[in-house]
C-alpha cells in the first residue's frame, strides 16, 4: 500500500477556521471521489510545539496533512491523472498557499490500540543528516530505531511512513530532494500529554534519542486532530 501525504499550508490571511471548514466540507468531498482510493484522512494541525524533543526543528510550518491510501504507485498515478482529480486540483487554489507531497510505504511498529479512553496524536517530519544515504536512513530508522521504540512503555501506536517519492508543483514528475527534503513521517499516539511527558523523561527514550542523533538532521512534530473521510 502507498500513503500519499500532502503537507499543507493555508492561504495567507485565511483564518484557520475557514481553512478547516473548506478543507473538510468542499475539498474533502472532491478528493473523496478519486478512483482507486482506499482511504482518506485529514490531519488538522492544532499545536506546533517541539514537546519532548531536543533535536533541531525544521522550517516546515504546516496547517494540515492530507493522507490518501492507494494499492500501489501505479494506482496513485492513475488517480491523479483522472478527471476527478482536476476538480480537486483546481480547488486547492481557493484555500492553499502551497502543497508539498510525499508518497510513502507504511510500517506499523506498535499497532494502534486506542481503547475507550482519550488519546492524543502527533505527526512528525524527519530529515536525514547530510552524508547519510537513503539506504542508510532506511536501515537506521526501520530496523534500529524501530527496535528501540518497541521497548517504550504506554505507547498507544507508532507508525513509520518511509518516503519513496516526492512532488512539488508537478504532480506526476518527481521533485528533487532539495524541493521536498523529507525522508519520513511518524504517526505517534499516546493517552495524554502528561503521560507522554513522563515517557520522554524516561531512560529508554533518552537512549532512543541518542540513536536519532546518528542519522537525523531535523525532527519537526505537529499535534493533530484526525478525521477519516473515506
């Protein structure tokens, strides 16, 4: 499966509530009609604090993440070449200043089990260190880093999205890495911020973050509220 994430920045002077309303009601309806679409989520950014992370933050200043699931890259390309996509693309000019896109492979490290209680979700953009190859990043993140995260207590879910292609402007032709310098997107669920703070103060997380210094240049988290559209 391929997850296509849109990194969304709203139009200047558009109030956040108007951005959210248009994205949910108008754009959401248009994007939901894409052929071959398996699932569609809108992740609204509600907080941009670095919370618990001492790593350098990147320059991303986002208002939302879109997430569309397709069987594979060929199905994704077919969908964005369809007449249904033209309407969604035209609508973007009405509420978005810019859109960067990444196509990702999704890896579940800790299965999502929210239970009946409250939960908080954070999504994090990762950029690898200069000199670290894409292959080295893949190994350090998917194999080594994931093995550390599996030892964390009280995590409700942890999912890695490994970037396999990037787009900016043109939706068919791949963009240069420099245009969309993103290597991965983390999805992390926990019960509440107090318990997350306790987790980040633990020795196991400190050792995990020490490993992150070996391969990550920037870590840019956002707290989000998620709604499923399809």
